[in-house]
């Protein structure tokens, strides 16, 4: 069975974010908020790869590329959140998440579910921004039908 390019590139986003997070954790840098911002680079990579593959196949319709790019980034974000939930429970659940949230947006003591939901919405927002930026970039270079 051949995976669609959205699933393939979304999975590459997930793998990139997962490996990056594990390396940060091994180095003891998982509490440094600014290093977490580099997750966006993996989303940029996956979405860019999907758009480039679409353009190489002659798919220049902006709406179709937008759907494909959004689906790619949402797959990556969704898989990453599932991975975070599994990893959090393996490391101690709410106690582990509370150690991560010292420098995050939360006040109080978030649970794994609260943390994951908030990160999901943050991921969706960054997916929209990344998708729109790349679509605007490629729209100027490849005129739509």
C-alpha cells in the first residue's frame, strides 16, 4: 500500500519533531521554551515538500494545494500530539507535564489532556500560518490555472 504524499510528509513532520524533542530531552534542554519554537521548521519542511511534489506533478491549483498542504501539516501535528500524550504517560503523566510547563503559557498545574489540547491548538495555528506563507510564496512563482 502506497501512502499519499500528505501522510508521508505528515509522518516526516512527526518523526522530525519526535527526534528533535527526544534529543532536547536527552540534553536536558526540554524546559528551554525558545528551542521548542524550532518545531515550526519541521512543519515548514513537510508542507514545503508536499507543495513542491504537487507542483512537480503539474498541480498548480491554489485551492487543491492549500488542502493538500493543510492536511499534511495537520497530520504531522495530530501525530505529534498523540506521541506527546503517550510519551508523557510513559514518563509520569501529569507530573511530567508540569515539569515541562514551567516556562509555557500555563498558570497552575496543567494535566496531560489540558497541555495536549493547548499544544494542538497552537499546532493548528502554526500549520495555518506555515501553509499560507508557503502558498503565497509558490503562488508568485507558479501561476494558478
